C-alpha cells in the first residue's frame, strides 16, 4: 500500500482510530465523489469510510496542535490568549482535510501521466516482438522492466501468468485497476484479439497508430493553449508590475507621499510566488509525451 502523507501516527493505528469516528466519516464519504474508485486505482487499500476517518482524525490533530501551539506562544510572550490560535487551527483543519480528501485523486492523476508517458514505446516494443514471431507472453516479459510505471503493470501480468492465472484474466486484472483510459483500451483490445483468435500484430498496430495520433493532437492542443497563457503571464508578471511601480513613483513625487519600502518587498514576493504557481500550472497542462 502506498504511503499517505500527513498521517501523524502509523497507518494501522490510524485505521483503529478511524473506526471510532465511523459515525462521522460515513457522512463525509459523500463529500468526495469517486473516492472508492480513486482509492482502488491509486493502490491505497483502505475502505472509503476508514479513509475519511483517517482524514478527519489527521485534520483534528493538526488543527489542535498548531492552533494550540499558537495560543500557548501568545500566552507565554504576550500574556493574553490570542484568538488567532483558533483561526490558525481552523485554517489547518480545512487545509489538511481538503488535501487528504483529494490525495487519492492526485495520485491517480500522477499514475495516468506516468503510465501514458511510455505507453506508445511499450506498445511498439510488443508489436515489433510479436511481428518477429515471439509469443505475446515473452513480449510482455520484455517490457516488464525499463519503462517505469507501466513496466510494473506488465510485471504483475507476468507474475500472475507464471503463478498459473490465465493470460486473458491476468490482463483483465490490470486493466480493471488501471486509471489510464488509453492503457485500458489497449489491454481490452488485446484481450478481445486473444479471445477471437485474431492476429495480435494487426491489433497492436491499430492501437499504436491510434495512440500516436492522439499524442500528436495533444501536442498541437498544448501549443495552442500556450499562446493565451503566455499573454496572461506577460500582463501579470511584466506589464502590471512595471506600470504599477511607475505609477507609484509618479504619484509619490507629485503628492509627496513616501512609499513604504515594504510595498516593494511585497511586490517582489508576490511576483516570485506567482511565477512558481504559473510554472507548476503550465507543467500540469503538459501532455504525457516523451520524445
């Protein structure tokens, strides 16, 4: 099972605590649509009710810890109980609750990108070996290493088939738990070809061509999306700060108002944070393609 961040105690202990919060977590499950599917596909083997109990417990823990620490420091250094402790406690409660609630979905999205990044190369690898007369199972053994996340999926197939499971059932098993729709389609078409007894090579060639066209379309779409985002970046990160600073300087020279130095520091910090956010945003929009 994958490690879950921000859990303050070992996972088994967290599960035990979550059972005591079942009466609340049962109602919280409806707040996160698709949680059961995301937990399954992200390989976090916890029931949705148990998981939401862990989320609730972790949120309360950090809320009490950080809010209580703030209040304690306020009493020690200022001699009064500052209500800021309550505000900070509530802030960290909602931040932790939101992050952990959607963490399985985040992991699922990451898995999709990792899988689709090498999917085309894997399909071509299998196609070349099958066209060379190598059995499909041996071809899957060949791609069970060297292709990152997708190799782990074929490694599961190899282990299951070696353990006595039928090849079709082993392929269906990984398709069921896989979050990538393109990977599932590829596996299902291979399974259908195996069941029908048709040529696997023709099926793989059709799948490869289709996925290749899909990636070309995604790259073109990404290039078109960059134009308006680049314009927005230029406006917020270059034009607005330049004109804003010029306006402030002119205003201060005519009115005699002194601009606090902290304003310039805040502008610099704001631009720095915006650029980090913007780079992360653009990276998240980038298609899962390796050239």
